[in-house]
């Protein structure tokens, strides 16, 4: 059973907050990579942004319950 906050990808329901975190991480990766022309800061920045968004949304969801 899916809820309105889930998106089906290849038949598997994903919570929307996970997709938002991945999108934010990808945007940060592209921006930092374009500005620095170096892979290391881009990967670390994108990962850090995705983790922060992911955990923030999990904490917000758990406080609502």
C-alpha cells in the first residue's frame, strides 16, 4: 500500500523525502563540480547536502508522528 508521499520507481514505492534529498545532493554536486572543476569537493559536498536534507526530513517526519 502506498501513501500520497510515495513515488513508484520500477514498481517499488520510495518515500518522496528520499528523492528530494537525492535531487538536492545532485544539484550541489553539479554546482560545486562546475565551480571547482574538481571531483573530490563536488562528491563530498553533494553527499553532505543529501545526508543533511535526508536526516532533517526524517526528524521532521518523526516529530509529526
